C-alpha cells in the first residue's frame, strides 16, 4: 500500500504554522500535484497551494471539505491543540474538552469523511500526527496525553477497518517537535519539523504503518510494557517536586 508523493493530491490540516506549514512546503517541493492547505481562516499558506477554510471540530466544514477535496489520495491529520492542563487539579475541564474535541473527535470526523474519498481514489494514505504522549501520562499535561492516547487507539482501529479498501494508515509519533506548540514547555531535546515531515513522507512511500520520529519516542514505546516501573517513578518525582514548588 505504498503511495508515491510525486503526483499525489494531499490535504494537510492545521497547515498555517509549525509542522503543517513544513508539510505543505515539502509536499510542493517533492512534486505533489495538488496540496490543499487547511486553516481555520482559510488564508493561503503558499501561493501554489489550494487554501481551504476548515475547523475540524465543525461537522459542516468537514463535510464541505470532503466535497471540495474529492480528488485527495493522501490525508494528513495534523491539526491539534494543547492546553497544558492537569486532569484533577485544573480549575475546570474546559481544556480537556477542547483537546478531546480537536485531537480525538475532530480527527475521527476527518477519518470518517475522507475514508470514502480515499477509497474512490485508489486507497491512498491516511496519516495521523500523534505523540509519544499517547503512551504515558504526564500529569502537568494530563488532558493532552489522554486525547493523544485516544487518537492512537483511533488510528489503530481505523487501520484495521480501512485495510480492505487499500488505505495505508500511518501513525506518527514524536516527543517534542521544535515548533511554537512546544514553546514554553519542558526543556527537553527537540526534533526538527523538517525531520518529522521527511520521515513521514518516506513512510508513506514505503508503505510503513508507524513513524517513531526521535530517540525519545522510540525509548518511550519500548518502555510501555514496564511503564509502572520504568516511566512513572520519574513522572511521580517531577509531579511531587512541582506540587511542592
């Protein structure tokens, strides 16, 4: 189910900045026939793309996008939000609801709307930009972790459902990508958005189902079977130090 990038018709959500903007630029450079660059405002990202107004939490806009982008054979679900709120000690659940509405329900809406589009266009590829946070819960950012864990499960289930129609489903995992979304966060090693994009497009062209974009995401996934011993003692120490400070 490998899909060549050259000549493809691609929709990138959340294309206005950061990783999405790099996806758009790289797809153009690598010969994609058409790149729909979606933002909430619909403002052009680059002159040679097809700008698209799209809020993935708006069912009407998602349905309209599926009609407008009926030639798409690659969908890159990049749009997401992060509010950096804990689950229990946050003032309310608004941040958690917003993250789940975008990162999980919004991505699910896009998958459902574009699955038949991809099927009509030969199967193609569906790419979900996930996070190493899908595999462990950092309580300072607990609601985001929960939304990404849900999106990871969504990705695995969609892969099973869409295999028969020939659609490649790719989950992309990184720890901290060097974009505005990660600014002000923990002082952790960051992977460049260019590296994540190149690895993702290489996976699409090779028919690979998963991208572990940096050493930290690789280490976290490897530790999942023993996470209570290998991950959470350190997380607990960080949380306790923050609570005391």
